[in-house]
């Protein structure tokens, strides 16, 4: 805010501004518009005019924390668990038990069921979908991200072991052949397992390529294999110089018996009958 103050002196005008704004003069920006003039015999004419500018500090308004409970009074864990049970029941699976374990920034939902194969799906695709959808449901409650992880009858650990074995097997083949090998498309969780396993193997490296959902891992060798025709000591020669001695190629007669018989001289070839022989009637 700005306001003009007048007084007998500039100092008095500043004091008047400070008194009205109820702050110290140091917090106000002053602009002297007009000063009193000294006339004949030292008389003061006029008044001092000062413009005072002061902006009060903005007091932050404390936002009320967003409740982590939905309209039904459920927490994030309860909302996610309720959603999982509803989906599993809609799949026709009745006997299911879900245990929840707190993690660093979320929770692990362990699903126990005799019909675990129907819950896991091919390579865990159904389990991943249930994890993703449950995460969307519970994270609608507030703006703080809550990580949902799902497992069923220890599937994640078994799958991790399989992927680590696959990474070691493919790495061994790559080191032996020197050729880059591409694995089938995987989700980010499984790709991280492959990368971690390959990083512990000397002589190979891995990287991801492609776009989701077809992104896959490439495993390559970091060692250069020597070429079989790597000659040293001169162009076109082996170590020590000189050209490589070549053995003469063996000659194979591929003439057929018919051709041999056809080319064999015949009695009539020795007759001196000229162009046409004598014709008798």
C-alpha cells in the first residue's frame, strides 16, 4: 500500500507513516516528493511531503491435511484389501485369505488360495493387474503415493529364482558365442531382476530396448572373440610372414558312364567315305 504523508519536516512525515502502518521506519520505502523551503531571514516555507510504501508480509494459510480415509471410513490398506476381495470373488474364487505386511512406503498383500493358478495367470499377468488396479483405488484417497505389492502363494520368489537362472544361462551362451541375445518382453519388475543378475556376471552386460508392453532385455558380451583368419606378420600370411601354403585341390571325375560310352571311338569313324557314304539300293 502507498500513502502520502505531510509534516513540518521529512523526519516527522516518516514518523507519521510508521505510526499509521504500525511498523518500524526501516520496513517502509519512502520517496520524498517535496521538502520545506527556507525563505528570507531563515524562515521555513511549506511542508514536507513524503510518499510511504509498505507491503505487509503474506501470512501462509495452513492447509488442512487431506484425510487418508475415504467416504466409507476406510484407510488405504483397507480400501485396497476390500477391492481385491471383491475382484477375486467376482472371479468365482471363494476361499481366499489376504495378509498385509507394512513396507517402507506401502504394503505387501499376500494372497493365499488353493486356486492360486487362476489368480496368478500367465507369468503373473493377472497378479500384476490386480496390483495395479488396487494401487489406483487406494491412491485416490490423498496425494501421498502408497505403493501396493501383491503376491500369491510365494509366486514372486519362485519367479525371481527362475529369472535369475535364465539370466545366468543366457549369459553363458552369450559369452561362448559372442552374439547378443534378446529375451522375451517383460514388465519393469522382471527386467530389473534380469539386470541385477547380469550385473554380477563378468564378461556380459544388459540393456533394455523397445516400448512397453514389448520392452525387452538384450544381453551382450563385453569380450572380443579372436577371428579364425587373424593372420599376423604380413598381409595375407600367418605369423612369421609369407603366404599360407595351399594344397592342390583333388580332381574328381564326374563323367557319367553314358558320356564315356558316347565319346568312345566307333568303327564307322574310321571309314573314309567323305561327307556322304555310298548309298546302295
